[in-house]
C-alpha cells in the first residue's frame, strides 16, 4: 500500500506527459498547415500584385516598343524586387500559440487549445489544469486536421494565374511590332523607320555585287544595335557615298567620251545610228548598230566605207583616255577599212561591238551605284531629320531660315550631306530629294522619289491694334485706414506741410470748428499744382 | 482525483441550476438577471439592480433569500434614513442590578442577505454606511468593529436617476457592486405568466435548496478554476480600454468617459468568467466568458463625462465598442 502511492504518481505523470505530447503534436501539425497555407496565400498575393508590372510593361511595349536593354533592366529589377519581397514575406513564423488560436477559431473550441498550450508552456501543479488537459486531449481526438485545413486554393491564385496568362498571350501576339520577351527579343536600340528601312534595302539591293553593300549592312546593324550613334551612322553613310560617288565621275567621263565619239561617227551615214545611240549614252544599242554595220560591210559602197574609215580614224584619235580600248578597236577598224579588207573589218567591228557591250555593262554598274548613292543620301537626310525632330522647337518651325524664306521650296542640302554628291534638283516641285544626288549627266529617273518634309513658310507680320475709346470705369475712392480708425500717433507729432500762416489760421480759436474744413479746403485749392509743396506767401 | 473535480463541477452546476429554477418559480423571465444575481452571490460580490418601480426587483431579492437558507433583512432607504439605522447603534440599557450598560444594538446590516431597497433614495451619507460592510465585511461603530457573518450579500435596488427624489450613488459605492443589472419591462408573453401567477389565490412557493456552507463551498470552487495568462490579459485590456486617454483606451471611452473601471472591474471580469466557465461545464476561462460578463461588471464602473451625459450615451454602448475593438491576442 505504501509503494502504490509513488506508482500512482508515476502513472499520473506519465498520463499528463502523454496528454501534453499529444497536444503539442497536434499543434505542430496545425502549425505546419497554417504556415504552408499562409505561405501560399502570401506568394499568390504578391504574384497577383507584382505581375501587374510586366503586363503593363508589355502593353506599353505593344504601342511603343521598348528597347531590349531597357526591357532586360526593368524586368531584372522587377524580378529581383519580387524575389526579395517573396523571400521576406514568406519567412513566416507561426508559433504554437498562434496555431492553438487558429485551431480554436476553426474548430470552435472556445480557447481550449490556447489555454491548454499556455498551461503546458507554463506548467502549474493544479489538478484543475490536469483535468483541462485531459479534456483537451479528448476534444483534440475528435479533430481532423486535414478537414480543418483542406489546403484550398487561395483567391489570389486565380488573379495571379490570369495575369500570367495575359502576359504570355501578349508576348505571343502575332503582331509585326511585337517582341517576344520569352525568346529574349526586344526592340533594337535604334529602329529605322519603314521609309528608312526601304531606302536601306533598296541601296543594298543596288550594291549587292559590291563590298559597299556589306559595309552598308554593317552600318545599319551597328546603328540598330546601339554600337554607333545616329550622327556616326550619318557620317559613315556619307563616307560610303563618297566612296560610291567616286565611280560616278568615271561614268560622267564615259558619257562625255561617247558623245565625243558620236560627234565623229555621225559624219558617216552608215555609222549614224550607232552615233545617235552613243550620244544618247546607250552603249548597248550602239554595239548592236555596229554589229549590223559589220554584217553589211560586204555590200557597203566604197565611198561609204571611206567615209566610215575616216570617221573611225578621227573618232579613235579624238576619243578620251577613259575609252582607250574603244579607241583602239576603232583604230583597228579604220586600219582594216583602209586596207580594203572586209573580213578583217568585220572582225574589228565585232570587237568594237564587244567593247561597247563591256562599256554598257560598266555604265550600268555605275548607274546602279549612282542610284544607290541617291538612296543613301535620302537615308542620311532622313536620319538627320529624325534626329533633329526631337530638338526642333515649335518656334523654329514657325520662323523659317532665310534660305527657306527666300522661296526655296525644296532641295536644301542637309548640313552634313556631301557637297560633292551633286547639286539639288531645284525643280521647284518640292518632291525631289534634297540630297543632291548626281542625276545630271546620267539622265536616269530616280526609282524612289522621296521628298523632304514639307514645311510651312509662315511669316509673322506685326500688326498694330487700334484701341477703342470707351467710357471707362468710374473713379472710385477707397477709404484709407486713417479714416477708418483713430490714428495711434499724436496729431502734434505729424509733420505738417502747412506754413506758419496757414497753421495760425487753422489754430485760431475764433475760427468756428465747422468752418475749419472749408478753410483747409481753400488753402489746398490755392496750392500751386506744379510745386506740390506748401504755398509760398 | 480528476473525477473529484468533475464531480465538483457537476455539483456546482446542479446547485446553481436548482437555485435558478426555484427563483424562476416566482420570477418570470429575467433569466439572465437571476443568473447574474446568483453569480454575484457566488463571487462574493454584491448586486445593484436598476429599474423603474414595479418590475419585481424586490421580489427577486426576497425570493433569492427564501431559496437560500440564510438570514435576510431588508432596509427601505428613504431620505431621512440615518447611517445608524443601518449599522446599529450603542444604547444605554439598565442592568439587572440597576447599573447603566452601554449595549450595541445591531442594525439590519447584520444579516447574510441584505436588501437595500431603493438605495438611491437615501442621502449619500447614509448610502456610504454600506461601504465598509460591502468591502471589508465589517461594521465599525464607535471604537468597536463587528465582523459580519459569512456569506454576506447585499442586493440593492435603485430607480433610474432621472426619477424624482433620487441621489446618485457615490463612485466608491458603485465600485463595490460586483454587477449592475438593468431590469427592463417584461415581454407580453412573460406578462401573461406573471398575471397568472400573481392574481390567483395560491401563490407559488419556493423551497430552500442552498445553505450558507454550501454557498461558501461553491465560492471556493469558483476560485479554483484556473485562468490562462492570455485570457487574463484580455480582461485587463478590456478594463484598461475603459480609461480615457491611455494607450489602450477605446475611442468611445476617450470621448465620453470621465474615468474608467477600477481594478475591481477586472476582478469581476475574471471571477464572473470563472463562474460562467463552470456553468458551461468548462474548467478553464475563455474570452467568451469575459465578454459575457463585461456589461454587468463594467457598466456602473464607467463614469461619463459632461459630453457623454449631455449626449445621453449609455455606458453599454461604450462597452460594446470596447469589446468589438479589443483584440483577444496582441
């Protein structure tokens, strides 16, 4: 019987410990559930808020493309900020107190868990507390944590999901100006306008057989990737144009030489058609005419042959240095005709025709380069105008420069255009390029006619406005402060503008009080207006 | 041992229910008033019943005194009532040998249950005669202090202050009441029952179901119920919220209260909460218990300022605001 008391006490302690362990185990489970639930809530709440930024950014990008670097920077900052926010907010610590309170609320336990946990955390030797813990264990045995915390999807999840879906859809919208950020696409640092792009494409197409095309492509690429500025690109295009236009001088010489040769050949009736084609600058047609002459050489009369020989000889002598091969062929033809050797003459004329064909090919290349140069000039001018557009003020637009004010409608060369590129068209239509492309001499029409930005010539004239006389406002007297209230200063200390005689007149006691104002008015009226001072007597 | 506590709790509930049912034989309706009155008895407190005349306040108290086997006395407070009329006084009596003996003649306060009827009709001086008896359970007359028999329970009734010939109870007096209960008009259904019971030849009789020692045991049981610190802190926060211009004060209290509850208010919250917990078969106090007794325990301890009185703010409104705004945990 004596030994049974400690045993009973041990059993009691073991039971109390089991109760506490059971409650703590339950609260631990609840804590994990609450923590994960709160974490999900926080994560989706943050995402539903944070995803608004990239969606808005993408919407802006659709209407005003954002450069790739800016996109990377903005999204990077956003990602870092969101991550930091998530990390900070998801470090949720749920205490067992909070878990117990949460469980009480969900299971309607009327603070049973909270008080039980407090008594476990603050042990007390009380039978009442033990009974309370036993009862709590019985209540907890009926609870199903999985049912109380089913792990439902938070409301904010739907919003976050919808925003994410919108963001994906916006990136994959099949629009020409849309850049898919998932594929690390973004608007280039500098994007050519459609017109500029057309000009560049056309120039590249015209220059496709030359190194200039690659060089142009490199300039455009560097510009779009932000490696060079717009000014540098303009300078490089200008240099490229100078390089291309160097060949145009040769074309001019060829055309002049052909015209000179045509002048000599037109004296021969047989060679007149060929001369006519040469004077028109059409070397290919001239070659055909020469071949035709060669085929008919056997039936050509003697005098015509002599005439041909003479014209060829003179043309060979007078042909410019740039057409040496042509001169040589004409001399060979002349020699053959002089030797009355029709066979050799025909061969020589065929060679002359071949030389003219080669010349025609050279001319065609030169013409393409010339057109390409024109396209580049337009491109350069367009880039300049676009760069200047942002800086031009409305005042500058309204008050034209003296050159424009003089009635020059178009053709004003850009400040950095190449002076050697030729003279402006100046045809007064205002639609031709102002780049001063070398159209003189070639006579070729421009395939793409892009004019300058039309500017309104406004001249402001000063006009004088005549005023209209009216009745005007009525004079109004404003009551002075001194009339509203009594002055704080003693009247004797007020400096007077009256002379002693006036003072005496006012200070005389025999002067009735009501008439003093009249006397004062009298003296004021007789005061000299110009002097403004006291009256001199 | 746990079974003993379970039995103790069960016995408490049975005794409480028995008293309540006996009183309910006479008093129709007012279940919450009856319950709070018994709670105050078991909490070693006193009750102030307020209501217009004729609502059965005195009947309730007299019925309670009949149900419990205790000495009962009634004091009808009138404006000319003197303190000695309550406490008693020394009188000169002639002894057997003809000598003069100064003898203390006990007043009606020397009882277990004292009904102070229409307590606010007496002057504050007379009202204050109850102060010592209510708090220290003693009566001092001259140089002698007499200890009152336990249990000592004062049930005071008062008419609303707006009525003619009433004196407001001093704050110190009010603070000594465990609860202030408002007796409202009975409902139409209850009124019919009242008429049925009171207009016949036979009136309902009650039996005594509780005696003094049992009440003292029940009081011990109440005090044994443990309360966790977070719940106790909640009671403290509620009490502190009644004070104007303190960090925990409620906005309504700041605006309309002149001074808030004394610590006796917090004591009433906790002890009342313990009784309510036992009645709900719980051995711990919850925040719900604190809230349930808050109105009765605090409404007379919250004194309105001029603005509150001018706007006729009911202290229950302030307490409601406090209960709604005070968090259970910080």
